[in-house]
C-alpha cells in the first residue's frame, strides 16, 4: 500500500522538479546571491517532499 502512494508521488515530483529548479535558479540569479549548495539541496528535497504529500492529499 505504501509503495502505491510512493509510485503516485514520484510522478508529481518528477513534474515539479524542473519547474522548481528553473524558478529557483532565476530567483537566485535575480537577487545576485551566492549559491549555497547544502542549503539549496535541502530546500529542494523539502519542496519535492511537499509536492509529493500535496499530490496525495489533494488527489
């Protein structure tokens, strides 16, 4: 049962990842901030987790 939820989540995570990466890249470049890879990696994982949970909650 858990595997079924995870498989459904992966589809939305894969759709959301390029959109998030593009928006985040443009935001960081626009603000002229230095990229902190650990912070950005953790933020990416958190946002992908939120997308996955939201996909299972809403749909």
